[in-house]
C-alpha cells in the first residue's frame, strides 16, 4: 500500500521532479526547509503548487471570513466615528451661524430703530412748528375777540381787585410756609453736625497725640484742620462714606468703623467683610497704645483689599476654564487670553501654566506677610509709599532703605494706593521663578479638591526673605497667634456698594 504523503513531502517531491536545484541542495546538506520556503522556491521556478485541502479549507472557510468580518466591523466603526464628527462639526457650524445671524438681525433691528428715532427727531421741528402756528393763531383770534368785545367797567374793576387780593394772600401763605420749613432744616443740619463732632470714646484703648508748643497762630490752624477732617456721610438708600482728600487720623478711622458696624468678631463668624477700601494707612497708627487695637485696625484696613483681589483672581480662573473647554473663541476672548498671558508672564501660550499661575494667595499668608513687612502698618515704607509687602526694585520708583549698604542700590517699591501694593504682591508670588514650589504645592492641593490653607504653604516662601526658614517660622507664629486662618473663607458683602475712601 502506498504511503500517504504530507503536504511538505509533496512539495519536496515536486522539487525533485522539476529538478529545483536550491531545494535539492538544501535536502542533500540535510538542512530543514519550512513549508513556506519550499513554496517560495517552487513559485520562483514557476511550478504549480498542489493545494493543501485541510489547511486551505480551514483558512478559506473560517479564518478568511472572520478576518473579513472583522475588517468590515472596523470600517463600519470608522465610518460611524467620521459621521459623528461630521455631524458635530455641522451642529457647531449651525450653532455659530445661527448665533451670528441672530446678532446680525438684532444689530439690523437696532439700526432700524435708530433710523426711526432719527426720522422722528426730524419730524419734531415740523410738528412743533405746526403746533406753534395752531396755538398762535388760536390766541391771536382770542385776544382779538376780547379786544373787540365791550366789557363793563365795573365788572372789570371788581375782577382785577379780587385777583390782586388772591395773589397777595397766596404769597403771604407760601412765604410763611418756606420760613418755618427752612428753620426746621437748619435745626436738623445743626443736630447732625453736633452728632458727627462728638469724639470717639472707648474705655479699653487710648490714643496718644503729639503735643505741640502753644502758639496763637497754631491754634487757628488746628481749628481749621479739625473742621476739614469732619466726617461727612451721604446716604442714598445704601451706606456710602466719602472722606475729604486729607491725611486720615486714626480717630477718624475708628469712628468710621463704629458707624458702619465693622467688627472682626462678626467677620469671623459670618465669613463676610464689607468692601471698605483705604488708599493709605493713618499717619498716627503707631500712636495707639493698645497692641490689640492696633492689630485689629491694621487687619480691618488690609483684609478687604486682599479679599477683593482674590475674588478677582478667582473670576479670571473661572473664565479661563470656560475658554479652555470651548472649541471656538471670539476675538475679544482671544484678546483677553493674550492679556492674561502677558500679565502672568507665561511664554509660548501655555494655558496649563497660565491655569497654574492664576490662583489665590491665602488670606492668612497675605495678612501675615503684610504685618511682618510693614510693622503692622507703621513702617516708613508703608506710610510714605503704601509699600505693605516690602518688594524690592532697581528701576522703578521707590524709597531707599536707611540701613542700605553702599555696594547695594535697591529700593522698596512705591505705590500710589494700598490696593496696588496688594495686587503687585499677588502677581509677584504667581509669576516669579523663586516661588515655583509655592505654585506647585498649591496646584496639588487644588487637584485633591481640598481647601487651600496658608499654614500648608508657608514653607514654600523661604525665598521671600534672606532669613529663609526662620522667616517662615515667624509667618506661622503670626498666623496662629492672631487667628488669621479664620479669614481664609471670608468673602465680600455683595449687597453693599463698595466704599472708596480717599486719604
């Protein structure tokens, strides 16, 4: 019985039959050739290869259909994704076109209303001329009839006398009413002035004032200044305080806080602060004997400024998130992005870096650094240049330190108002390379959805001072001793208008 040959043996037999030299040489040298190599050599010599019914049936009947089905599914999936993307693009384009058409139609409607208004204004002179002519003719005819009509002299005389008597009585009555009403208003104004002139009294604290030598001319000048520094309060449904453009005294500031009910205990409990913005510190703040009152006055002045700038930064951060998720941005939005990239010194339009830098400075850290750098608002730099945070400059306007060595030429940066100093300080921490660790740690806290706390970030501010870690220990001590962490969740009162205080 003839032995059944395998597919490989059939290929070798064909090689011997057709004298395929490459295969024969390999077989003589007892080198094993694979089935694929044998097929390749046979095809190269243009020899028909017998079909392997077992392998071909499995491949043709099962593997190939499965592979074809798989490729069809992949193509179908790709086509669905393309169709979906095409639909989304069309939807977005339709939305954009609809918005543009609506804006255009509103603009056209507004222009039409403007033209109608202009046409109406052009009609008014003609209408006025017509009305004027009508009433002019009416009164002319009326007076002509009165003139031409004969009036009884006795009747006319009695009518004139009665009209004159009535006018006399009415004038006397109105004069008396105005006289009594003006007296009442004068009494009210005097009462208000007396109430404002009352000095602020507090048992717990004493305010020292510098005693000057008694001179007759100096007394007059002191009286004039006292009159100028009286607190004027204007009320238009909302509390507004307007101070004269003079140097504020601490006593005036304390009276103001009392009048508007500005209390740090309420701020700590309600987590709300009134938007009272001072442009500078009172010059005699250092004369307060009570350390507690001095610190409270300093916090009351600086806290609204820090909270206001932080809320502004959070609004910018929220706007940036919205723009990052938008596929298309308007020209105004692009301009805003360019402005923020310049403001936060971000290069190459890196929006991730911008998002990292646009974030708040914890209120506790800002208050602690302000207290440390300005001596609780009593330093020469704070009083003369509104420099709360002691930032250095080599080119801008500044105040030279008295104890500066001869080989150094730095100055303390000077600001027109206190809020400008707060804004520059926050921008410094958010942009300078020396505080990159501060920003990195703050970002990690943000990513874990935790609240940003000042005591967790003070260690990253070693570069702010030459003393390094000793400086951060002092900041921690100031925050703990004065309970500054209580002010971190504080927000501005939205229901009260902002109060601008000129000093």
